[in-house]
């Protein structure tokens, strides 16, 4: 990894990297790359998050097209629409140097992943899907689990950057959509766990059992692990702010799972129940709460 590239009149080493999208997850990812000594170029739609990274040592790109001149580009945007608008429908790929590697860390649909892979290939730009498991504190600690899929060799070329932001890279195949399917199904199972815990906690409380003790018992015996422990305590305490992952984003990911199931003609009956629960939670004004709030909902 010792090749050089001219970038906006400057010669950069391959350890230069751009981060596009500095939201709740993109910001700590970029911070960790800066702290690791990489030359980091950042772009965000709003200025404040970029200002914070520039103060830490990053350099601001004036546009997405400028950021895409870095040898490696990480992006962390909110959904299919944001990714399509920023990279696929904007013409930015026509301005991107061949050989650039775009690593999409976002949770997007399998269809969008296929479209993105084809569009990047048309312009000689490499495309890798690498969504992550882990909430903001995990990202801050550089301990994300990275779900990577793409053409042979791409993961090897960006692994040093993955080693900065994550604790393990899971290599899931040579088609980017494979990583996105795994991410979508992981989030689907979290939603199922939240719903089942909400039902169990409600029934236990109705019988006069202390919710906190009930969750502690279950998570130290039958169901250890971050999902049941973290979300179980939130449900027991009815603590849904600040939101680590909002109900609106949870519904988006649930719909991605249901769309994937439709594409493969595989029913997800619990997913249909969850669809109604998420929709009701948002209709009740809980869209900005942590998605654990669906534990408070009952199908109507």
C-alpha cells in the first residue's frame, strides 16, 4: 500500500482517506481515522460536524466530487435515497478517478447495492459494501463489527482502515448486496428481540414482578449479550432518549427486510406484525425515540 496519487494538485499517500457523511456514526469513524494518523478528508451536508473534524486535524472537501478524489472513500449516509442522490444520480462518478475505492458503510437495500456496484464499475470506480454492527459508543471505541462484501482484493486493500474503526471484519462474499442482506437481517432480529422483550416485561410487570430484576435475571442467564442486555434495560426503565437508533430508522430497516423477503418469495410473518407496530409508534409521535420504544406498542 505504497502507491501515490495526485489529489487537487497535491501528492498523497494511499493512507489518505475521505469520509462522506458525518452523522452519529460517521463522525466517530472519521475521528478514529484522524487519531490513527491517517490524512482524512471530510465532507458533510451541514458545516458543524465537519468543523469539529477539521479542528481535530482533518481537511474539509468543498464538495463530494472533491472528496471522491481520495484513494479510499468511506461514506455513511442515511438510506437508499441519500446514497443514490449523492453518488448515483449526481454525476459525481464521472468526475471520480479510476481506481478509487468507495466503501459504503450505510445500511441500504440489496437492490441499491446492485445498482451502485454496476454504476461504479461503469466508471472504473471500485465499490465495496461494509455496513457495521454497533451503536455510537462502539463506533467511538473503534470496536465495530464490519460486514464486508465486494470483488476480490478490495477488502485486503482497505483492511488497514477497517482495523482502525472495527474489532473484526466479516468477509461475506464477492457481491456487495450480500453484506447488506446480512446487516438488514441482523437489524430485523434485533427488532424481533425488542418486541418479544417488551411483551415479556409487560406480562411480568402485570404480575407484580420488578422489571429491572426480571431483565437482569434473563440477561445473566438465558439471554446474555448486548442486544438483550442493552435494550432490555432500556425497556425496563422506559428510557428511550437519547436515541441511539431512532424508530424512523428502525422502520426503514424493517422495510428493507420485508422487501428482501418479497424478492426471494420468503414470508416474514413476524415482520408484518412489526410493520404495524412501527407504523403505530411513529403515528403516536415516537419516531425520534430510540427504536426500543416499540416495546410500548401493542398491535391495534
